[in-house]
C-alpha cells in the first residue's frame, strides 16, 4: 500500500493483515563532493522501496521518504517515528536506507541497510534486474521478522 | 413568374426556420455525441505486448516473464513493467498474473520450500496450485488471473488479464 487516501482506507479496514510500515530514509547532502552521491543514493533507495512495495503490497504501507541533513539528531528522529507508528498500531516497522549511520541506531533488524548501487547509467531493464536481485535478498529478512 | 415571388413574410419565416434549425442542431449534436460516447471510445487494454520470451524456450515449469508497456496518466507517460508466470501445459501456453487475490502482493513460484509445485505469497502465506487455483484455508479467496497469450514470430505476446479459465 502507498501512503495515499485510497490505500489508507484499505489499511484501516484490513489492519489485521496490513501490519508493517516501511520508511525510506534519505540523506540530503549540500556539499560539493557529496551532492551527486547523495542524490544517486536517494534514487536507489526510493526505487528499492517501490520494488518492496510492489512485492509486499498487501502487508506493508510504504511511507513517503524521510529526508534529513547530516546535522539532525538521528536518535530523536527515530524515536519520533517509532512513537507515531505505534499510534497507528503497526506491528513491524522497517527503515530502508543506504546511509550506514542508521544501522547503529535502534534495533538492527529494523534497519534495512543496502549499499547504494548507482542506477543512473543503467537502462530500465538493467535497473529492474538489479532491484529484483536486491529484493530477493530482502524477502527472507521480512519473512523472518514476520514469523516472530 | 409572379407565383415564384417570395413575400417578405415568407422570406422571414424561411430564414428564421433555417437559423433556428442550425441553433437546435448546434445544441443537440453535442448531447447526442455525449450519449453515444461509450461506443466511440477507443478500446484500451486489448492490445498485446511483445515479450522477449521465445515460445520454444517455455517449459512446463512456471517462469517469470516481464513485459513493459506505456501508461498514460493525464499528461504523464510512464513505462510500466508487469510480470507473468508462464508455462506450457501440453501444447498450450499458460500465463498467470502474479498478483495475489488477497491484497495484491506478488506471488512467487515455489516461494516456500515447504510447498513444492505451488505459488506462494510471502505476505500472508497464501498459496495457489500451478493452475492458479487458490489453496483452501489460505487467505486468498479466488484463483490467480490469467493473461491472454498469442504467438508472434516465435515470440510470446501477452494481452489483457482475464478471469482464470483453468479452474
């Protein structure tokens, strides 16, 4: 499900089945050297999040990405998200990111950290197969978390 | 010749009828056009999409085939990639939609090692037989949709989704 009016109605009606939130975390980097890398990483993370949504449409809600700058305190951001999502009674929350720093915060299993693959130079077919490969590795992570 | 003379009164009534007729037609035409609009509408979704899958390469084990088509959403055009699970049943080619009938996840062939020869939906452990029929006591309530298929020069073409005809 996406975070929009139509899907949220389904979510409210099917809460027992749709119990997982996925939030892409995107770092904004304004510096000359980091700008392009951050943008490319964002592209990858968002594409991956969409592939995950497509695979697990009926069990997850994909939230709009959370963008932050390096100076923001990750711990407090993380806690605020957790609290709000608990309000919405999500049983599982996954954060998708290619920013390594997140993996040191919160429970390890909640953060899906994937090194960013530069997708810019690839054609659509190549992109799809790269993302499919990534997805195949993620399915067991989701399955394991859901099984507990 | 005097019979053919048109009087002022006649002239006026002819012109008024003519102009009035045009105005009435101008109003009625769009209404008629609206009324029959569904008939004139161009059919969408009936087109077949060519895939890169050779007919000869299709086996009796379901295999994922991607196909891409252009979707126009208002002024925004985008390429949509869909997938199908394709296999041969005798000489017949079967293409099943991978969209789970429960809440729309994507199902995988033998996605669960515990259940060979079945489609598996990882979201809520829904299962389908090879022909797409849902396994009772799993969440899905109906069979997987099927795609229309045809051959084009040795390659597979996939058409629109139809209700499962095998179950």
